[in-house]
């Protein structure tokens, strides 16, 4: 058991096993280790295997695994999404407002 006292940006205690969010990148993961040095208190996050200062992390509720995992799409789903995007993309560029140089 770690004797290190660590707190997130809201002042909530961070412990090994806490689920945290690093909002700068949207990284979510579980704290697997805590350490402290002259620069502050650090938490090792399992998803990136990187240490983050605990005061930039935010404790979050455990989310549904489906929300945290990758989504797999079928070829048909991808094709449907591409077709929907084509509706919003003009097929021809309007050059009436462009001047030519020379």
C-alpha cells in the first residue's frame, strides 16, 4: 500500500486503481503506481504507460467498457458514412470569385 498522498485537479484523492482522465488529450486509464519527487506527485496511467502529475488528472467514474474501447466498423458501415459525407461536399468548386494572377 502506498503512503503517498495524491490529489487530482479538483482535490479528490488519487489512489492506485483510480480511473482518471487527462483532459489535454482525452486519455483515460487506471492509475497503477504513484510516486513523489521534488517536482510533485505523479501517477502512472496504464493506457499510455506514462506518468502524469496528479494535479492535472481528473478522477472519473468507471465507464462502460464499450465506451472506452475501440469501435469496429463493418465495410457497409464505413461505406454508408462515406456516402453521407458526399452529400455535404460540393462536387465542383465555384471559381467565380477567384482572380488570376499574372
